[in-house]
C-alpha cells in the first residue's frame, strides 16, 4: 500500500470516527431533550406522597433473591375459598367499550389481535376517554344475575394496559378524576359483589402504555417494530423505571386500601425493558401486609432462579391458563380464563352474542375435574349495562345450576385422572360423573372405585341409575337424551380427606 493511500485511509477513518461521535452526542442531546419535552407529562405522574415514596424505595431496595417466607398459595384462612370457587366472571370494561374495540391492543398498528376497530395512533384511542360516560352503571343488577348463574367471584379490569383507571386515582393524569369529575366506578362494583356474596377481584395491569416513556415493546405502537427498543441511557432508564414503579405502587396502594377486603388481585404483566428485577417477592409480601387474605395471580412478573440466573419462574398464589384447555393437570391453585363473547375479543362487542351453554359447561367441567376454576370474560357496554347475550346465557346457566350447582361449585378433583371414563368431581363420600351429550354414543360409563356404592342417581331428576360391578370397576348405563347430565354416586364410605394439596380422594384404611 502506498503512503498516500495509507494517509487517505487514516483520514477516512478519522472522519468516520468524528461522525459516529457526533451521532452519539446528538442522540444523547435528543434523549435529554426528549426527557425535557416529557417533563410536563412526567410531572403529572411524579409521586410526591412521602408514604408511597418510602414504600417504593423499600421495595426497590429489596432484590428477589433476598426475600423469603412468602408461602404460596397464601396459607391465610381467608384465601382458602379459591380452589373450590369453581366459576368466576371476568369483565373487561373501560374507554375501549365506547366503540367496541379490543382493549388496549387496538392502538397497536399491524397487530393480528388488534380487533376490527383500529385505533392507531394511540391518541385516537386515548381520546375515547372523553366519550366514556357510564350513565347506566348498575353492577348490582348484573352481579345479581351472575350470582344466580353460579358465579362465585368476579374480576373487573380496574386498569388495562391503556392506563385508564376506573377510580379517581391521585396518581397520574388518566383516570375518572380527570374525565368523570372524580366519579369512582370501582366502588359500586365492590359493593355489588359484597351484596351478592361474590368474592371481589381486581384486574390491574402494571404495564401502562399511557405512561410517559413507558418502553412498550412495539416501538411507535407498531407491531412490525416489535422489540426494536429505542436506545436509552441506562441511568436515565433506571430513573424512569423507578419513577414508574413508584407510580404503580401508588395506584396499587389506593386499590388495596380504599375498598376494604379485596379477595383477588389479577395482575397482567409488569416489565420494563433493560431492568431485570421487578421485586416480585417484596411486592407480594407488601400486598399481603395490606390484605392478608388476598389471592394474587402469577402475572406481576417472573422471578429469576438464583441458581440458574437465566431461568425465570412464575410467582403467585395461582396461575392462569389463557384461552386454551390445559393439556395436563396444572400444579397448585389455578384457573382458566377465556373469551366468552362470540366476537372473539376481551371487550364489548356489538354483536352481544355469548358462546353456548354447552360450550360454557364443557370448559367449566374440564377445569373442575382437575380442581381449577373457570373464568369466562364478558365486555359490558360502555354505558355500564351488561350485554343482552350475557343475560340470556346466564338465564340458561342458572337453570342448569339450580339442579347441578353442587357438582361443580365447592367440589374437589379426584386424586387420579383415570378414575372414570367421564369427568369426575368430588365431595366427601360423593362423586359426580359429568356426561356430555356426545359421551352417550359410548353407552357405558366405567368408574374405578373400591368403595361400595350406597346410591347412584341422575342429579336432575333423582331417578336411580343402574350399574354393574366387577372387581373395583362399576359400569353405568349412559342416560339418554340430549342434555348434559350428572350422575351422583354416594359411597358407603367417606372417600375424601383434607390434605395440604386440597382435599383429594383417599382410600379408607384397608380392613
Ligand atoms: C392477555 C391480553 C389482555 C387480556 C388478558 C386477559 O394478557 O393481552 O388484553 O386482558 O390476556 O387474560
């Protein structure tokens, strides 16, 4: 290489280096400017409450690896209703209900599950807050209907990923405080649950896409740019996260202290790009200090396994299977949530059609045979009234429950999956055989149990059912007709006992 050439190369390199440096400086300057631009917005979210600041600081100073003694599921006596609850009502309600849009996801461009109503850019979505005005908000009416239909707990979206809080939060600038003259929509819901004896559940999304600088993984709210995070100086990122964390703790503090006893907290995804520890265990411990008997799902955030830093584990009192049937019996306390509406979205759908009774019972029983709860979701209208489909399906469900409630609510799962050729649920000394209309083709139902049967009958009519016995196998003739029937078997022995993993079948002592 000639000298000239070398000099030219060096010069080019120097020019390139200067250019790179300029770009880096301008990015930092732009970032600083960005921070300044957002200052006004941020200041609305900045927490000045010394008590909240103290709590958040303490939580932030406690890494997951240092927290012990958060027993799961919650051993408190007030939490023990959960595995026998059976059926819960999930409700996605908020500013999205105004136009029947998919909650929050409809603001994401190019997203497959954004629903048919598109609300990108997000300003379009957020402006729905101006139209949301529930003049018919009467949860007492429809929670009464739910109670009759067999529901034993309810879970309402107090805040979805869109960040709109259904109560007049003192924190942030996107709640009924700014848009509905401080009206509290959560309180009537809580009161209605209590009035009808339903356990009170709050869905709360820690991720908040309205929050300034929230690092949403779809950059510019565009699914095509998923995961392409903007570069942020780690120090600035850390500061922003801590402010956001404090804001979230502030909102949670309101939810956990202003409504007396709350039974379920249903989180949906904490996370902040570039930050690993979400202080999950410390947060759960703090929540229990405010609500000792609460049951919390495992979606605040995963915790890292201290022995294998790259392995993350779910942490919570119960887990939620979403929109699918569990392939095998989940461990611990669990539920399945699912979209009940035929429209296929989580929020209000103008069609107002709810999936059939048979569909509902099939899913409920599949959960119950393994000791899980079923949580179908419905989207109320934006004015606060429930959909017509909800009322008609609940009426049918109530008719079925009037005869069969005891076979699905308050029951436990059999110890093994192979006790019968149809799903089984249990109570002390009693088994319930759940017969789908389709099962009748097989005509015979076999049950493996070593205890003598005292009585077997159709739950709906009380009519006795005949059976044959060979060894430990009983064979029943399948009831005819197109209805979903339940055969009740009363054993001449007490077949269940309490054990730490729930009451499960146990053979009586051998003679
Ligand atoms: C998913 C969806 C969210 C919905 C939740 C309910 O996390 O993203 O929109 O609220 O499921 O289970």
